[in-house]
């Protein structure tokens, strides 16, 4: 009986997981713009869960490990600052200004 071995390419596996995580980025941006911080936090949690499904992902070195740390830090930030994150969509539709840091500081650098 001939058994066919499937060669698993670790780069392909990682690329697949990264693609799955990247799909959430536009949704995450939309949620944060609309002030849906809890939902954004849940989306980040799902991103981390997808990364955790890859064997050895937490122990990976370099850029992949850094990506995991940054996503984890974003989740912590969202959880700790939920009450202070601005709902830009509401401000926009209310006719309130949406300013960058430089404009809010009076144009001073």
C-alpha cells in the first residue's frame, strides 16, 4: 500500500494564518471608528486565537512574534481604555470636528 505524504511547508502555514488575521484589520478599523470598543476587543481576541492555532506561533522569533505581541498589546489597551476611546463616527455625524494631535494642539509642533 502506497501512502502519500503531504509535505507541510511552514512558510505556507504561517502565511495562511497571517492572511486569516489580516482579514480582521479593516473590520477592526470600522469598529473602532464607530466606537464599538467591546466588539473591537472581541475581534482582536479572535485574531489572537487564530494565531494561537498555529503550532509554535507563540514561540516564534522575529517579526511573527512581534506581531503577536502587538496584537496582544492592542487588546490590553482596548480593555483598559474602553471608556476613553472616542467614537469618531458619532462626532462626524454630529458635525463636531475630528482633529489630529497637531491641530488639537493649535498647530504647534
